[in-house]
C-alpha cells in the first residue's frame, strides 16, 4: 500500500469532533493531528476549543497550542509543520487521525500547495475594488479569457476566487492553472474523510451552550492574560493569535470598546457564520462520508471497511 494511511475527521465548529477523535484513536491506536488554524496558538486553549489536558492525555496529540500569539501561520507553513509529524506518527505504528475545521489547511496537506509568491497589497486592493465596482460575474469573464481552465472550476459569483485568480495573474504574469501545475505534496497520504454535521437549529443551540461553558472555564481570564502577554511584547489585539473568533470579541470587551453582553452576542453570531462557511466548504467535497454527532461506532465501522478495502486494493487511493 503506497503512502501513509490516515483518517480525517472534519466538520463545522461545535459538532463534537474532539469526542469522536478520541473514540477513533481508541479504536485504531491513533494519534491526533490538528488542522485547525486557531487551535495552534498558545494561551487560548479554552477560547479556541482545544482538547483539554485530560483529553490530550488519552492519546498523543500534535500541533495544538504550540505557536506564540504574535506569530502568523499560513496553509503552506502548516503543511510544512504537519508533514514530518504525520510521518513520525506512522513510523511509530500509530494511525494519524487528522482533526479540524480549516479546509484550506487540510487541502494544503493532502494535495500540496502552489508556490505562489505574496501579492503586493496595491494590486490586491485594486482587484478587490474592481470586484466591488463591476461585480464578480463580469470579472469572471476576464478570468475566462486569461485562464479558461480555472474559470470552469469556479462559480461566477465566487468573489474570493475570482479576485484571487486575477491578482495572481497581474502580479506574476502566470495563471492560476499554471501555478497549480507546480504544486508539490510534502507527504503522500491516503485518507478517509469522515465528517460530522447537524441541523442549524441544533448546532446554533449547541454553540450557544459552548460559549457559556467556555466562560465558566475561564475564557475571559485566558484572553486577558494573552492580551497582557502581547502588550509586554509590543503587540496589540491584532496579534494573529488574538484575531480569531472568541478571542477578538473578548479582547474588544477587555479594551473597553464593547460590553460583555455585546461581546458574547457578537461571538455567537460570528461563530454561527463561521460554521456556515465551514459547511459550505466541506460539503463540496464528494469524498466525505457524513455522520451525525455521537456516532463514533458507525464512524469506526466505516473506517474498518475502508481500511480493509485499501488493504485488498493497494493501487487505489
């Protein structure tokens, strides 16, 4: 069987991925590897819903809470960090169990990432202004003229991807399709994607309860300490580790800009919107096998069947 065999547990925030990951780790002698862009940061474990120390003690966990709040991370940097971790987990005879909700990080790890250079801010702002003035549909036609293959892959209303294709072409003189041809994978992974989803009313209620629990567990004090640590290093609330949902709203309250009630309402609203964006991303992937929360047994059965199929058909991905 070529490549490293792994299980991937994905889905919107608040759907119970941590509990399911621990059950899969028990069933498959697994080590959990994070691919959530917020859970990499130190000092904000409660507010970013990182597995608790007790949960992390149940099996090896990797890439949680290791990055100082002042340091930025990207999908490419994440993939460079995760690849050797996954190789080491496999070398130890354990099953890598990738867990998270940042779809771009997972894509960078599984598919590789194109070495596109940073786009100068003036070019980015110019393209975004054109998207705002002219609309994404008109600019999608411009993408079609310069890169018809990529235009066929994106919706005319997808403002982000339309703008990205145009800014890359203007800054580098090369199309997105050309850049993607230069993509290299840092590790070869054969991965079963297991997703957790639930209806919006149930998820909304669950997210509200989770924020209440985070406050009881010390989220406000945690963000206060992280904010103080940033100030001591000459940083402010715009530090990368404080820019995520939950941290940003509590920091705004601690700095006297909004009341605690307003911060909590904004935190919940932003979390709901983020969960919707995550689900929009993941549901476009036809490889995901979907389950409801609290179904670790069914997920394990699905994984057992997939692993047996992989063992009997080593040439398949």
